[in-house]
C-alpha cells in the first residue's frame, strides 16, 4: 500500500499556502477551502484544508533533506522564523 497524501488543518488557508510555497513546494491543487502540494523531492504530496479549529498538538509532520544546515540557512534567507537552530 502506498501513502497518497497527508492533509493538515489550516485556520488561514492563504497564509498557510504562502508558507509552503516559500518552503519550495509546488502547488498542484487550489480551491477556496483546500490546497495540495508536491514535495520538492520524490512523488509525495500533502494538502491543507480550511478549518475553524486550532489545535497544535494533533499532528506532527516531518520533512527530510540531505543537508539540514544548508536548508536551515536557505529558509532563513526566505524569512522563515525558527524557534531554535538545528543541533547535531
């Protein structure tokens, strides 16, 4: 069995979409309540859907890259804010 996608809730769909585009993902579906993205490597996709509830503890998503320090610096240059720096 193959994973089709993971869908996350988003309180502000436009703000969330802008965030994932800034990370470098490609948007492949867009509607007023849903957006789907192709990951930067491989064939995996994930999506976000408009939600009226905010509960930060319901999910964790892990993305993988070859060089964490380089990716961290690339995202900082794009204006992404981090709570802490990567640690070895």
